[in-house]
C-alpha cells in the first residue's frame, strides 16, 4: 500500500511538475530562450537567468543514473527495502529526478536500466515514480 509521504507545497513554479500526472504527463520546466531544462522547477533559468520559462511534457521514459537501496523503516507503514534512484529522463539533458523504482525486486535494479514513469496520486499531488521497462 502507498505510504503517506511528506508532500511538496505547490506554487506557481512547481505546480505543473507535481500535477502533470493527472494527464499522465511528466512535465519539466524549460527556458524558452536558451532551451535549458530547469529542475527543480523555478521561475528563473539557472543558465541564462531568463524569466521566460515554461513547462513542457517529456516522453516519460529514462535511464537509472544511480541508485541506492533503503533498508531503514522510517515509518511503521513503510515497506522496506525500496530503491531510491536518480533517473535521467529522456529528452531532458542535465535533469536528474530523485525518485523510487517500483514494481520489481530491489535486486533487479541496475544502473543503466531503462525505466518509465508512473504516477502515485496523494491528494492533489502526483508523485512521479519509475518502473523498469522489460
Ligand atoms: Zn535560459
């Protein structure tokens, strides 16, 4: 079962990222002037300082750049072990999402594995998690 997680506070910069799952879309912020992706989302480009930014949907697939397995039961309802990974989404160079790899045994996860986003809804937030593409 899904464990209640501390949810992000939505604001005008991050709302698209955290709610894109309602449309099954992984949405990232991008600078419209220099095309740099900006993550975590914020209203100013970290590359050129432009405020001309907007969110766009990316493919939702990606690759596991690195990961660790958590064995610590931080919450009584938490099922361990689970995988915390950094996923590089396809089509968004420079972006890494800190997320969980779900839907497989932790021993089956390896760096370089191809993954696809799935969304776990809690309240009005859709947490982007990833599962392996077989
Ligand atoms: Zn820029």
